[in-house]
C-alpha cells in the first residue's frame, strides 16, 4: 500500500495518530529511498531509460555492428557490462534499488550478444544467421546463447536479488522453449510441435513461478515475470491448438475459466486477463459459427452476462465463507501462502 498524505489524514481523523505525528511520518517516508516500483514520473523515467538501453543492445541492434567482427562485439559487450556493474554498485550504495536492478538486468541482456561475438570469433557461428535474427526467428543454434544467458541471469539474481532481473530470465526461457522444438524436429519445427512445446513449457514455467511465489520474499515480487511469460506461453500454445470439434473448443473455454479462477485464488491478474481473452474468443466463435444469424444468441449472451454479474454479487457477499471452506481443503503451507497474499 502506498502511504500518502490522504492515508495519514484518515488515520488522524480516526484518532490513531495526531496531526503532528502524521506530518513527521510523511517527512520520514519522503526521505526514504524508493525501493519498490510505482506509477510515478520518477519510476517511469527509470524504466523508460532502462528499456531503451536494453532495447538498444537487443531488439534494435543493427547490422553495422557486424563490422566490428566477433572479437570486437565481445570486447564492446564486456565494456558495456562493466559499466552496468559499476552503475549497479553506485546505485546500491546510494539506496536506489530500482535503477540498480535495471542496470543488472542490462548486464544480463548483454549476454546473448557477448556469446554471439565469442562464437563468431572462434568460427563456431553459422554463416547464414546474424544476431539481428535472434529476436525474430526460431533456430536451434540460439540455444548456446540462451543457456549462457540463463547461467549469467541465475548468478546475477543470486548475487543482487532484484525482482526485475527475472524478466530477461523469463524471456530467455520462452525463447528456449521454442528453439528446443526446432532441435527436436531436427532444424525447422513443425507448427503443431511448436504449439505443443509452448503449451507444456508454459505449464512448467507456471509451476516454477508458483514455487517461487510460495517461497516469497519481502524484498520484491520475483514471481511476476515468470507468471507473465508462463501464462503467455501456455495460453498461446493452447489457443493455437487445432480443435477437432465443438467439444474441444468447449474444453478450451473451460480451461480459460480455470485460469480466471486460479488468478482470483492466488491474486494474479495475468491469469484473469488471458482467461477472459480466451473466453471471449470462444464466445466469438459461437456467435460467428455455431449460432450464426440466430436472433436468440445475443439474447442468451446478454442473459449470460447478467447472470455472471449476479454471480459476482453473490461472490462478494459470501467470499469470506467460500474462501475459508476452500482453503481448509488445501495443504497448510498453501493456506498460509494464500492468507499472506490477501492480507
């Protein structure tokens, strides 16, 4: 919860603290270095600058860098990494956790470029690919870059423990899942195989994210990026499956409803968002294919929407009782975790 003057004024009105104490507390909080992300102008500048720097060395890298050759690319990457680590140390010492986390993430994002330079310098790189293709195409020879990035990311995350560091790790896991499909297929993975690998890899990432979430940390939300890319990978693989009939499409709809339910239980909006999108896609299919030109379908859909709203009202009235009954059936450790998340 963000502490504002209005929050403190409410506490004064309820005689919890005095007006002088509220002023003292507000001055104290403003004097503290900011450690957690929030939507204010300072943090927008932090992340905008960090993402521009990371994008410059990843998504927006151009062919001009090929003129430096393998050793040149490796050397420049190491210089950038040294600068990033130096800035991390400076920001850490001054108590600026978010800029420090962004700088360490920048170092991890440089890893694929450094490995690419090393492979080029040693003559291990295929002549039909460049670094610019890394973020565009699925190919088996990216795997060495991805494994190296995961190793560096794990080391940096263990040493610095900034939640934003999990972002390049999650992205790399996503890339790795697609490139593994290419390896299994012997070079160019078939579309069906890629969707299956995406589906199961995303599910594995979600289980890992839940394990990270269960362990928890007061210093930051380390599971956020894993949940985001886990849901994205799982849902995308699920959505791109080739349905064999209306039953399989209805099953897809039910899985999306389960995603919404899981998101509500563990208080993660990303599940709810993708589940709602999937549910809408199914309803769109019913409108355009199954009940095409039927005047009763919009009426039925309207009644369904009103019914869902009514369920929401019932849920709000009985949420505490239902939640308590459901949690009683779960292992004690999960009960404690969910209780902590909803406090």
